[in-house]
C-alpha cells in the first residue's frame, strides 16, 4: 500500500510510522556519542548503561526486577528480537499459538524454525482474546504463545482480567509466552498497559519484547530489547550472537542518556490520544463505523456502510480514487479473513491527518 500511495500521491495512513521527527535532543545525544568515539562494537548483549536504564524503567513502571547483566538484551528492533526468540526456543514440530489478526512476522518466523503455527482468532468485531479457544488450542506440543497488547492492528488493550486468565490457563504447563509489548507506551483513556512483567508467574515464563522505534518516533533506527529470566535469556543470546551479534553502539549510548528523563514516554499517551481524538472526530463525519482504539497508533473502521468491495479492493480504491492509503485487516490473517475492516495509522502530523480527513469527508 505504501508503494501505491507514493505512486498516486495519496496520504499514506497505511504503514505504521510517524511522519514527524523525533525530539532533537535524542539526535543530539546520539551525535554526542558518535563524537565521543563510541563507534566500535559494543558487548554482544548491549551496552551496560542502556541495559541498566531499561531494568530501572521496568522496575519503576511494572514493579519487576530484571538483572540487566543476565536478563536484558539489546536487539535490532522488535522484529529481530521476535525471530531470535523463536529460533532459540521453537524446535521442529513444536506448536506455537498465534492470535489472529497478528503482526506479519510471527507465522513465517515459526515456520522458519520448523515449528507449527496454531492460529487462534481473536473475537471478530471486538478483537478480544477468547480464552476458551486459546485453552482448547494448548496441547502437549505447545511450546509458546505469542501475545501482543496493545494490539496491532486492532488497537485493543488487554485488561488485568485477561492477563489473570492467561496466567490461569498456562498454570501447570511449560508453555512459554512471547509478549510483544512494542506499543506499551501508547495506551489511552487512563487505561494501564498490562505488561506480563506485572504478573510474576507470567514473567517467569515470558520473553518481553519492546521497541524504541515506537516509543521515541524513530522506527528507522531499528533498536529494541528483550527482557526474560536468565535461563531464557541465555538461550536467546545463543542465537542473537550469530544472527545480529551486536546493535549500533552510539544509538545505544544516546538512548541510555535520553532515558534518564522519563517524561518523553510518560507523556506519549496524551500526545497520541490527542491525535486519535482529532482523527476520530473527523471520521465521525463519514459513514465509516469506528472501532475502539484503546492503544497503539491505529484506528480501525468498518467499511460496510461505505462499500461492498473486499477490504483489499477497497484499500486500492481508496488510495487510487480518494487519495488516502489504509491497510486491509485481511492482511493480518493467514486465510485472508475479510470482515470489512481496514486500519488507518494516526501517527501523523495534524496537517497530514486533516488532509486525509478532507479527502475522506466525501465518504
Ligand atoms: C506488533 C508489532 N510488533 C513488532 C513490530 C516491529 O517493531 P520494530 O520496528 O522494532 O522491529 C511492529 C511494527 O510495526 C509491530 O506492530
């Protein structure tokens, strides 16, 4: 959709990345690190000051203690983190539960590891987890379950009750949890991000994945981390050493310095909630039916009142004829399930959102 949007000069609300720049201070601290000569290979697990800063942040926000030396590893973004986890712990014929719709790398990663993806749908319409279905999908071959809250593409946020339920159904099993928390700092309306790290028995079986790209508006920097108990981190690092080995040194030092101030991530919910509200307000003037957006920077809409086209055909039409790009939700399902829902990204300048809304106003 991004290629088509560029070809047609459409406003690209498809792919999930900001069209505004990061805090200039972040550029300064990374530049300082480069000027100080911090330009050679860092330790395989990441520079200690950044791992320390992450451990402090997790403790402050979620109350969980990770040992930065043995339990936190810096990665080249969340995507590299996820494939590394899967290659480390999923073996031939192991089953891994994925909750669809889901981020597009999960299933190919499981297949690359020789594992078997077991697709469990989130409830169509609400995108809430269906714990009866999840429970029924757990077998003696289940190695792991991948969860993602706040959720791309639906924007739903798991509740405390959801996490307790997950904890409950995994009790007495050896199932690992891969918790994709890249949108941990974009949760709205006073909701709280329910990290697995808030739940000791989940934390003990979990790899937590996060991404600085989402938090600090630098998706192109490709830097994130994995936090996991020492035994799991040891396995993770065996693969990490040979697929990426190390991650950009000056960016790590810069981020460590920048993280000393929690304000940028603490203020992120208010920053994006205002954009979400501006965008929703405009969309209310169309025939789209708005789905809730509790977190992430995505807004899904039901297109049934606007068009009979399939989601994919509708997104092509919208880009070509109206000049706004969106993503069909069917792209996040293995079987292309079409429920007449498309996703817009509102991580954009107000001017971009207003431009898109003017174009959408005719629908
Ligand atoms: C749910 C989810 N996980 C992981 C990623 C990838 O993050 P990164 O850019 O750090 O690899 C994304 C990016 O869109 C995402 O939406």
